[in-house]
C-alpha cells in the first residue's frame, strides 16, 4: 500500500521537527519552513521528506503550498498545523504594540485557520482525512507579558472546535494538541526560569516537555487510534491543566 501523506507546517525546528521525524517512518511528508532554510535542508537530509518555503500568514504562500502538495500527492491524509511564533519582544499588555498583535494573529491564527479550509476541501473530496492543530496551554492561561500570543492560541482553539463540528460528517477528523512547557528555541531565553518553576512544583510531572512528547500524540492521531474522538483536546503538559487544592 502507498504511504499516507502529510503536511507539517513549521517542520524545520522544535516541535514541528520532532513531529516530522516521528512521522517520516510511515508517511510521505511535506515540511514547511519560513526562514531557516538550513534547518529545513538538514531535516530533508535526515528524513528524506520534501521541504517547502511557506509563510502561513500569506494567502499566496498557503496557496502555493497546496498547489505543490496536489502535484506531489494524490490525496492528503494528515495536516499538522504547527507553525507559529511568539512575540518578538515580551511586553506588558499595557505596552504591547498593535504591530505585534497583528503579526501574531496573522501567523498563529489566521494562517492555520485558512490553510485548514483549503486542506479540508481537498480531504472532503475523498471523504477522509485528519487535521491536527498544535495550540498551547496559553489558549487558557493568561500571561500578561505576551497577551497577543495567548489571544492567538485561544482563537485557534475555537477554530479546532468549529472545524471539528463542520467536518465530522465529511469523514475528516480534527484534533487539538495543547503543549505545555516544551524545550524549544522559542523558550530558550527563559528556559532557566521555567526549569526553576518546574522544580518548585509548577508541574505535577516535574520535568520540562520535549518535542518528542508532542510527536507521540500526533502519532496516535495519525495512526487512527482516536478516530472516534473528533474535536478532542489532548494536553501534553506534564499535568499543568490539573487543578488541585
């Protein structure tokens, strides 16, 4: 049987790279990148996947990606909306700029929302497919020094619910994975702060997450193990979401 196919956005580094590395064992993959061509090339050398430059905030770039994928694959089995960014500078909500807000909404929310619309139409032609949104614990956790990031992820979480509802009858399943504190270059500048908080009891499972933890959750979805759970939110956060007294 032919290998299933997948698009993974933001695949060159961090969580996206871990997902691509995991799925490369079983899938034909197009991994996108925005600026780090060197990292993308090393991913291709390591996994044999296709790479494609894509700024998900750009409609033209999204359309080019889907055109490339349609030329490469007869059908699309899995879309992983992973590409995202944090604010270029963390600022208190009273001082943060509209420019930062616009950039994060365009990249973290508008981009994956409309890429999903394009991919879902393609999947619906065959009546089958799976879509994963990588959001964040910031979808429900207030961080006043990066409000625009939290708002973008909260909006993306609603996008998951909307697409899950709309596409259920089309055979397309939609899932949300909410990573917690994951060791990536996005948190490199504050990694020590997080390590200290984890050691002090921030997480029930007292370790920082790794990209491979998120990749394993995507693996379960990709293998069809959760196909009767469309719309499900999967917390990959060391128990951060638990409430205790």
